[in-house]
C-alpha cells in the first residue's frame, strides 16, 4: 500500500515528540476505577500490544485516548499536543484512528461509500452538497484502500450484507483513511476464521513504517506477532511493559494472564 | 478540407437511466391539464405536490438523518406567514415588499427558526426529538393565535396570492398545477442529488452510527443542525405555495392536526426515498377529496373521512413499516423470486 505525501509531511512535522503520551490518566465511573494512574508513551511508528484479561480497562483506555470518555484525572498528549479536552473529531484530524471491538459501520451504505466517508471526514468539504466527480481524488483513494484490504469485488455491496470477517476488514480500511499516524485496533481478530486471521496479520504487518498502532487482542499469536512492544494491564493499571519475548517469558504475566502452567 | 468539431459533446447518458415507467409518469404529469378538470388539478394534484414538498423535508430528516421532526409544518407555516407579513395581503399589517424580496426573506427567517430549533432538538434522540419538536410546534400555534402585532392573532392574513409574473395569474388551476409540479420536481431532484453528496452521505452515516462518524472526524451535532437548515428550505417552499393556494394563513395552518398530517403522509408514502412523501401526499389528497362522497354514499357522515385516513395509516404501518414504498419493494422481490433466472419471465406452473 502507498501512503500519500501528506502523511510523510505530517510525520516529519511530528518527529519532535512522541505519538502518544498518557500521564497519570485515571477514569472513574462512580466508585469504580476503570483506569488508575496510567502512564504510557508510544513513539511514532511504534507497534504496541495492550494485553489483559476482560475488565482490565483496555477499551476504556482507548475510549479516553479517542475522546469518547474524558479522563477524570491526568493528561493526554497526541504528537506533542495536549488533547485532553478535545472532542473525538479534533483528535481524528490530528492523525488518530481507531477500530471497534464490535463493528461500527454504516449498514445502510455501500462499502465504497463507507470508505469514502472515512476519507472525507479528515479532509475539507465535509458539508459539500456537490456529488463527487468521476475523477474525485478521495473516491480514488477510497478505491485504493478497499484494494488494500482485498475487498475490491465487494465495493458496491451494502455493508449490512457483508459477512462478519469482511466487516472487520472494512473496519481496517476505515482506520487507514486520510493520513493516519496512530491507529488503535480494538480486538481486530475477534471472531475471525484462521484464514482471515492470517490475512489480518498480513495487512497489519504490511502497514507503512511511519504508521504506529496500539492493538488490543486476546489472541496472543496475533498480538505478539504484530507488536514490537507490549503493555500488560490488570485492574485498570499497567503493571508490566517489555518486548513480546520478555512478556511471554515473564512469570507474573504467565500467572495472571497466560495461566500458571504456561512455558 | 472538412472541419472536425473537437469540442466536447454533451453526454446524454442520464436519459438512458430513466426507465420507461418514469418516462410515462413524467409525460402523464406534463399532459395532466388536458386530462383532468380544474378541481383535480388544483385541489388534488396541486395540494398533493405542496404537502409532498413539506413532507419531503421530513423525509430528508427522518429517512436520511434518523431525526423524526414534527416541526416541518410549523416551518412551512412560518414561511407562509412571512410572505403574508412582508408582502401583500388583506391585512393592514403587511409591509408590501416586492415578491423578489419578501419570498427570500420569508425563507431565510423560516430557515433561521428551523436551525435554532434544530440546534436544540439534535441534542436528543428518538422519542425525545419527537416530543421537543411537538412541544415547539404546539407553542408556535398558540403564540401565533395570541400574537397580534406580528401574526395578526386568530384571524391571520387573507388575500395572500402569488405575484402576477410574466402576465400569468399563477393561482388559476392550470398555472398553479405547473407551479406546484415544478417546485415539487425541483425539490425532489435536489434532495435526491444531495443524498449522494458528501453532506448527504455523512448524514446517512450519522443516522446509522453517530459515534463512528465522530471517530471519523465529523462533527455530528453540526451535521444534524445543517440538516434541519437544509430541510427547512423545502418546507418553506411548500408553506409559501400552501398559503398561495388557500389565499390565507392563520393559526389553523400550523395547528397540530396539520402537523400530524405531514408525519402521516411521510410514513404512509415511505421514508426511505424522496418519492415516498409525494406518494403519501397523493393518497392523502385523493382520500380527502373523495372520501366524504364515498362515506355519504354508504349513509355515513362525510366528516368522518379522517377515520378512513386513520384506518389506511394503521393498515400500512401494520403490514409495511416502510410505507407504500415497502409494499412496492416486497412486490418486486416476490416477482423476481418467481421469475425464471434465465429468461426473466414468470415461471410456469408445470415442472
């Protein structure tokens, strides 16, 4: 897949800071602490897995980063800019993308329209009432992204008629729209067949080097293959960070997450 | 030497996309004044095009935006009040501005009103949107009835007629038929076109999944508010035509029965496509025009025509939540299921 020049330009301008910095992020739901004092740094282009059991706070962490939830305490910096109080669309315009645990697509629109919308969301003319022309660059870009996730034959299919695995692939195409610099993948392999998982791994590993991502994934084979660093979460805290090998061989991680008998 | 014209030739491919059925409907609409009498032209078709245009604004909001607004008749009525107040009428209140000024000002005022109410209504969803817009529609009715300095109270404005442009009396049945047909057709084409534009697609995205739209960089709230503004244009056009047809506007124009009628028309026709409101409006106007005679023929009171409309509404929402358009789609689906996949013709009864 080829990325636009804009992506490279924006990457250059962002080289001064980290892609993502969380400092002391806490999220309370009443008395329940979903996140407690989270400190996390992701460098530009870094691929990180966030692992943890159900209820560890992984998706809440994503929701705080994207702006779906405002943190109770702490700060979030995206490419050097404090975005803690920014609404979701402002963070997206700074190069952040995400996919969802449950596919959140536009069922009443076709595959190409879904991706076109995603491309339009981070460009000018979001309120344009003129139909895209045949030589519209965003429409061409949408077709490229559909090709990148191997869905070209399905581009005119209504999304509600797609199979589950195809919807997950489309989620990735949406996340790649515009000029992404950091993508949050929330369990992209959930519910996929072994063939579809292999295809997903190929797509993730084939992403250009300047696009970093954080992946939440319960399938360790997928997570440890596509990540270069791992953060382990438990009860709303990050308790261990390291390379995939270090995490895989860590006794505490094995006890908590992989099962005591692992290794 | 022969000179070759190298200028790009106009493309007429769009004509090929118009089916034979649609050609037939367009031709029939154009020659209708030859076939129908003045009553049918003015009171059935003219009215149906007007109500269809107002209901089209609701279809845009509800069908593409997922926002069921009961405000559209109020916006239409406000635009109607606008042309009566800013233009000429039988009331001394009217300012007497020329048509080229009073019509745009009336549409802008109605647009601003719809935008402000939209800004309030988009913060709610589902039943709460209906309740807020209903409350504002109801408040507007009582305000118009009690306010004399602007709305002339209970009486409203009479003798509000279209301007005599090109030497034509546009309130005569045939000119009025073509005026309403033209306004309805342009509104229909405009909504159909915008539905495939970035704004229209984004609105459908907001309908399907607002959270995801925000995650794609769209400002969901602003999109919804703009949708109210855009829809108000069609409601205003319909409102002005309605006032011209009746030659008067009064609080009854924006009364709750009319507010609900627009909802019934849009739902009966179908919210999925812009043609739905016009189908619903035609059914409504035919029933409204002829139901009293039918009821009288059966020895019933002619005033009970609304009961027939209500029964029709119940039957349609019971059997087809997508309105008449849904029935049409199901009929087509059954027909194609019964067709031979090789020949496209209906399957024979024998094996």
